[in-house]
């Protein structure tokens, strides 16, 4: 009995050893047209065994690349796509360029530093105050992710003033400034006062009178 542990390692394990044997059999076919026909049949089987590739663009191109990879790039057929280059296929991606500068406030991240610089450069005092309120709210969310205890507004105000160099002053009761163009009809909202509710059922005459039935002594 032959076990898989004694066999050669599969190049593409997601297709199984049966497809690997089919791909190796293609190398033994001498007729070029018959070899291409069998290769297309193997591609159809691979598309059934790996259906998630159909969600990607040019998935058949990927299947042909996998077939060439399973044959050790020895398959010589006139396929619909060019034979891939082994060096390009196994090429490692270039490392990502990480920022070299250190993060001053690691618990807040670099995003908060960019927001503070943009708020400091704002000339409109109303927009600057709104910007400050949103930054303070973002800082509260960041603290809630790292600490289980509640965050006080005084601590947020003191730290924001320290980080911004005293340029941003957070007012907990300042609220958020929302810029609304009143010229747009969709921005109008009708306010309902307590005295503008619909009339009560008694005022509309739709109330149900409760009838009281008196039981007679000799009644049923």
C-alpha cells in the first residue's frame, strides 16, 4: 500500500492528487492537438474543484497558470494564455514602506495628529470649534477601546490642549456645529409642539361610552 506521506509533495494541494496525476499525464501525450484538448478538460475539472476563483477577474487565466505550475512549467500547449514565467510567479512582493518617524501618542495613533494639525490651520472660528469637538469625541472613543473606566471631559480637555500646544480648547457643553444650508427644502424639519398634537378622542367624538348595567334582583 502506498501512502501520501511517501509520495511527492503536491504543488497545488487545493486540487488534490487526482488532478495532479491528470496534469502529469498531459506530459506523456505526443499529439499536440490531443494534448491541448485534454488540457482544456483538466481546466474544466479544476474550475469545478476550485469554484471560488470564478469570483475573480480572468479566473481561467489563473487556472492555466496553476496547470503550468502543477506540471513544473513543462507543459507545451497552444493555450489561450501565455506560459507564465516561474521567476515572476514566485517573486516575493516588495516590503511595505512603514513610516520612520515615531508616533508621539501611540494610544491615539497618527490620525489624530493629522486632524489636530488640520484643525489648527483652520481660520474660521466656528469650523475650528466644530473640529475641536469632533477630535475630542474621537479621543473618547480611543480611550474607551483601551480603558474600561469612564473618561472625564476634564482629562480630554487637558490632554487635547497639551497635544495641540494650547491651540485647541475643548468645551464639553459646546455641542457640535452642523452647517446646514437653509435654502435647501430638504433641510427644513417641522417641529411638533406639545399643543399641536391631534385632538383627543373625546374632542373628536370618537370615544366609546361605558355603559353601566344594573342587575335587577329578578333579572337573568
